[in-house]
C-alpha cells in the first residue's frame, strides 16, 4: 500500500514529494502441511523406512514501512 502526501504537506517538509509504503510478509500460513514450518525438509534413510524431520525455525512475520523523500 502506497500513500503519497499532498503537495502542501511535502512543501512544509521542504521536499518535492513524500510517499509512504507499507508492506508485510508471512502474515498467515496458507497450506495444510503439518507442523509450524511447511518449508522444512525430510531426511529419508536409505537403509530403513524411518523418516524424520529436521526441526527448523519458521520464517519470521514482519511489517515494513518505507519513506520515499524526494528533494
């Protein structure tokens, strides 16, 4: 989502243009895969039918606010 400030506000900040951009990543899990991290891999032992999962941390959820300030 991008929001450009009105020219009057930008002039008050001594700039030509000011824009704010809000973005986010990894807000929800959109799969039916079991566990907390669907990207973790499985190891298959060639000598038996035993399968196990190496536990890894899931990707972080984060928000990013960017300010574009044009002079």
